[in-house]
C-alpha cells in the first residue's frame, strides 16, 4: 500500500489519538472491558444532582455496576411531593473502572397552584441542568474492612438554572455555579453500618434551583449519611445536608430525610424516603414523600 | 526410640504452629509449605455468638459444601475451579471459616497469596463468590448481621486474591 505523505501523517495522528485514548480508558489495553460485577447496593442510588450517593448527599461510591475492569451506567427518576411544591429530577450517570463518574441530571421545582401566591404564573416551574464529575481518590468502602480508611472521592458539580432574570430579581447573584465536594464513605460490615460524610463548597440557593449567591459568599457545608443494612437488598437510614441561606426574600433550611432503598435485582433499585426540605420560597415545613427509581448495569 | 521420644515431645509443642492436617482420601499431593494459622489471612472472631449462629462446625461444613457446589456450576467463575482439587478446597475452606469464626479449628492450607497466585482472579469473580457464599449462608439460616461478621473478615483478602 502506497501512502502519500499527507495520508501517512493523518493516519499516524489517528493512531496516536487512539493510543492516547486507550492509555486512559484501559491501562492494560489487552484486557476486555467487562460490564457488571458490583455487589447489590454498592453502587449507591442516584442523588437529585445525579451523583452516585444517597438521595440528597453524594457518596464516595461510583455509580454503575462495573468493577475496576469495566464500565457501567445508571439512570434515575426521582420525585419529591411536598405540600406546596413538586420536585422532579431525572438523569443518567456513567461509571468508569469504579474510579471515575460522570453524570447529568435535570431538576424542576414546580410551584403548581403555589405560583400565584408568589406572584408567579400558575404552575410556574423553576428548573436547572446539572453536570457532575467525581473521582475516587483513596480507599475501598466495601473491601477495606481491616482499616479505618474510608473510600474518599472528590467531585465537581456544574449547575445552570433557567429563568436567570427572575432569579436575579429574587436576589441571586448568578444563574449558574460550580460546587466542589469531598466525600468519605465507609461500610462497617461487621456492624452492617454505612457511614458517610461530605463537605460541599457551594453558594447554591435551594440546590441551585433558586440561583447562586446573594447575601454571602460560597462556603463549606457539611452533609452526613447513616445507613443500616437489613439485608443484602435493603438499607434504611437517614441523611442531613446543611445549605446556604443567601436570599433575603426567603429563609432556607437544611435538608434531611429518612430513607429505605431496596435492590430489586442487579439492574433496579427503588428508594422511598420521608424528606424534610424545610422552608422553600417563604413556604415553611415542606415535608413529603420522596420516591426514586434507579436502573443501570 | 530416641527419635520417637523427640517426636512425642515435639509434636504437641509444634502443633500450635505446624498443624499439618491429614489429607482426606482423594486429595492430590501439594508442594510442601509451612502450615500456620497465620495463613488464614485474618485473626479469629472473639465473640462466641457468631460461631453459634453458624451452627458450629456442622453448619460451617454445610455452608462450604453448598458454596463449592454453587461456584463449580456458576458460569462466571466455574473455570477457576476446573483444575482445583475440590476435596482439598472443601477441607481447607471449612478449616478457614471455622478458624475465622472462632471455632476450635486450625487452618492448614496455604496463605491467600500462594493459594490464588496463578488464578488471575478479577474483582467481578471475587464478588461472584461472595454472592454464592451469601446464598449458602442464607440456606443455612445464618442471620444477615452474622453473615456480615464473616464477610468482614474475608473482604480484605481481596487484596491478596484479586490479581487481575
């Protein structure tokens, strides 16, 4: 085969690109990519932000059923039915080698008949798009049973809210923002306990649905999770997430929930929770039922 | 006579660290190695309730037999066991679980690195075995919280067992 100089350069460039990608995607390129292999529940569920975690707190676990030799993915649909609002989140995430996680989610806060009471049209809906990446940097939550070192991951979450003009009128500085977090997750198997702690650097108002910033700068807020494994399929527990309170027109509270997550099989996990989202846009005591379905491989 | 006396004296002294078990009928010969409970890969549990929850030695024997019966037909991992001496595997696994659960047993098998070094086991395959072990413990009626006491002992061995 006779190659012209230009086609040789092009071919070499392509080969270099392929080799570069292979070196990232597959450190041992001769091996096949394997799907699946995680134990039930150890991929976590999907948080409202799309990150692998609990329902409102990201965990250090990586989404998808894959192990260190594979690729996995999940998709989720979550609904929180509150007295004066409905929150919906759907999205998907990819896990690479149980090391790297990338996810997208779309969130809506439907004001329903509450809209007019806020001077908004009936059924006015706040919404945002969320892109997130997480990388596991140390530890193994499941297998490190002989050490206190938890699984540790760091992540970044980019959020872009719709209706920027309205959010500015409400006192938000921006309609988009980036959150950074570090998360530690530890399974204490001998006690059947799951413990998690996250520190999130954020200035998001109501998770970003009401924009970013306002009366104070971004700061670090703690989040914790506790779970008890009742069986290999069922975990019950609670989560707490401190949040900024940046808008002068309305107070914002911490979020918390009591949850149960049930792995129907390798592919599907159902979660239900009693969620307390505190005061939202001047409407207090927003407590209600959280339901989430996660499917994946 | 002198050698007999030495053996009679040394035997009980050495048995704490060098308890080479009698191979069962049907076991294949293995290369010599130094037997020690250290090879079991973890210290035994001290809470006697766990051994009771596993229904003692008899329960552990049933769990291991069920486990081996499951893994040798599991398409994900049966290939690993095709060349294994299953008689010896059952015996040493029973010893190991009994020892780790605080039972009156010594582990006489090889350490986890040696026992798995040529098998090229992956994380997915390790997890497949854990799933079969959980099913075997379910069948024996071991409560989930007690199952986790054993799995917590076995889990860190992943670092020695998984080589690929």
